[in-house]
C-alpha cells in the first residue's frame, strides 16, 4: 500500500496507525501547491479532492479521509488493539472521538492557517477552537488517552491536529493535559519512526 502524505499534515495520523499496527507502507510525498507527487504523479488523478491523505491499496483502489484511513488500517491488524471490535460500545466511543476531532477540532484549526485572517476573525476562531479543546483537556486530565488507558486511532488523530498549534501560533498554555499528551505520544517508538520518516525530527 502507498500513503500519499505531506509532512506534518493530518496524513501523519494514518502513518502512525500503520506503524503502530506493523503494516508496511510505501510513502509518497505530495506537493500541495503544484499537486504533484515526489515521483511525478498528478495528485489530482489520485485524489481529486486535492488534499492528503490518500491510501492506494494493493489492488489499485484509493481511499481518502483521515477518519476512514485510520479505521481501515487498524482493522487490518486487530491484534494491535488500535480500535475495538465492530459492534462494541468501546468501538463507538473511539468513533465518537474521531467524529468530534474531524468536525470540531480539525476543522477548527482551519481558519488559523490563513495568515491574512483579520484579527477579529482570528480571535473568534481561536475562541471557538478553545471551547473544543477544553473538552479534550478535561478528558486527558483524568486519563492518559481519549478513551482510557489504551492508545487508539483517535489518539493518533488528536496528536496530528494538536501538533499544529506552534505552526498557527496557538498558545497551548491553557491545556497542560493536552501538552503532556502530545509529549507522551511523541515519545512512542512507532510515532518517532513516523516523525523521522516525514523529516519532522532528526
């Protein structure tokens, strides 16, 4: 399988899941400006949406969207325990967080990437995102991971998006539990492998 990614983008979530699950992936870097890949492919022919991630399966089919890819990869290696079995309440708790991260937290970071955003608009975006992060903070203040003691696909997704804070100049001081979570996840050996492979750390 081949994962199309951009360093530090949300595509690092399925990258981390694959490494945690012991699933080998070929990595293909995408230039999001030119929509060309490192090997010269027209990325829009891979994923007409134009953004990462995309996962090309061994049969040539392509899957997109973080929330889809992290579940798909985790289900390929159930013994890794990255997502509970289908039909269990534990799985729906993980998916509940994945949905929240996708629609509230990931989306909430969106406006902050715009360097030309007016100050009042930025303040409004930060306020909205802060309320979303407050819920995450309360959860992580009482347990190491979003659904309890075990690292899941939801935690890989949170790590991906919350790591954007320095890039968009979001002060994380109000959320010490999230900061501790980011350090804890970053220290995981397989996460380190992903970060090194994407050139994010040496």
